[in-house]
C-alpha cells in the first residue's frame, strides 16, 4: 500500500523543482499561509465559483464544494506585486482550481469523418 503522505511529499518536491524558486519561497511563506487561511475563513470554506453557480441556479447547495485552494485572479507570473493583494484572491475547490488552470481536463473527442 502506498503511503499517501510520503507520495504527496515526493510529488510536491518534484513539482517545486520545476517552479520559479521565488514563487516556491512565496507559497511557503507565513504571510501567504495566513492570507490564504483568512480568505478561506471569510467564505466559510465554500468554493466561491461553486457558490456563484448555486446562486445562479446552475448547482444545488449540495454541489457547492469545500474550498481548499486560494487562486490569484491576476497570477503571480503576471504581476508578482499582487501576490498579497486580498482583492486578487478567490477561494476555490480543487476541481474548480484545476479547471481555471486547464489541468486534468478531458479532451473533447473529434467527430469521426
């Protein structure tokens, strides 16, 4: 059986090696961790995108997921000065965060000719 904690640690180490060292340092900083937690608490750990869909009638309340990630609206690659700008943050669930970044999305099949 795979030890998930060990697997996650090794995955994160590999992932971090490919990232900008300045960004890795930022995401490990106390300032970011505190701001992230403040944002999650403010929205009561509800994904802001799922919750918006609920308010617009696109999802039921039971479909609003738990927010685990905080997303920079203007990415830190685009403007590092906005990295701690509270108005530049969205609390999102893991699925919505992956969708925003286009990660792990199923590709649409092309119709066969």
